[in-house]
C-alpha cells in the first residue's frame, strides 16, 4: 500500500526538543498546508462545521528500521520498559502518529485553503497522510482508563521568567511558550538542577534550569539576533 502525503505542518517547533508529548497540551497555532494536487476546495466542504480534527501523520524524523518491541516512556522516567504497543513511541513497525487538534479557522491563501489548528504535537514540516473530523459522541470516552499515564494527569512545572526577558515575547506568543515550559520539555531521564537546557520555538531561543518543581528561564532572545 502506498501512502500519499496530502499536506505538511508549518509551525514554530523547529526541533524535537520542546514539542508537547501529547496533542492538546499546548495552544500554539499550526498551519496545515496541502500539497498542490489536494488543494481542491471541494475536499474541505463541510469541514468548517467541526471543532476538532484527527491528524494521521508520519514520524518523519525517526528513519527506517527503528522498530523496537519495548520502549522507555518519558512518563516513567525513561527507566522502565513497556511494550511499544502500550506506548505512543515513534519506534513502531510503521512510523505513523495520530493527533487530535482544534480547528481554529480555514484561511484562503495563494497556496489554497489552509487549516489553522491549535494543540498540535507535530514538528514543523511533518508530513500528513490524512485528516478526519473528530466526533464527540463516539470518539470521546469519559471513563477511559489511561494506564501508567494516569499517574501524571495534571503534572505541571511552575514557571519563573524574569520580567525583562518576558517583555521580549510578543503577547500573542506568551500562552504557547508558557504551556511548553509548564509541560516540562526536558528529557525524562535528566534531573540535574544545575544543567541548563536550550531550545528554539518560532523566532525565540530559550534557556532554562529546573529545580524543586520550578522552571527558571535563564535566557530568552530573538533568533534573528543570534543568527546575525
């Protein structure tokens, strides 16, 4: 079976570090831009009436031959192994991901109709294989059990940003940046309070340390300044 790439994601997640571990955790906006052969307006007829969408996509940064029967989920500290089918790890027989996102609007652009969504956990440039509407009456299961992930529901870090650094962030970007930091972007096996971590989101370059459940931002610059 040949899978066709129908669209690609455009957003501020320029590297894997900092991407939310699940969809819906960060309100950052993403744009879904269709490939030229799939830009027919007819293909989206009626989609505007749905609030959420399922995205079926490719773990494009994993590479071939990366299947592992057991993995170490970040939520278990990166030390305990579980079966790959009991996880959402990218190291699967087929590198396919599934995410639920909110459809914010549909924009008409020179590249055709573009879907603006929030809550995506996809890296910039990620290929999308399919888009399906989320159906609240059948897709939502309120009493579903989430296995070992139940122990981490509501887990958040407290975030401290010096005012002089926070002023550098555009107001429209602050909610997304806070959500990324609160959800603890560190590798699960690293807990050194003296270690400084760095990542990029959109036009920002950030550095931070974590100690005692508090994430302290140590650096916040516009990437353009660094590139100059």
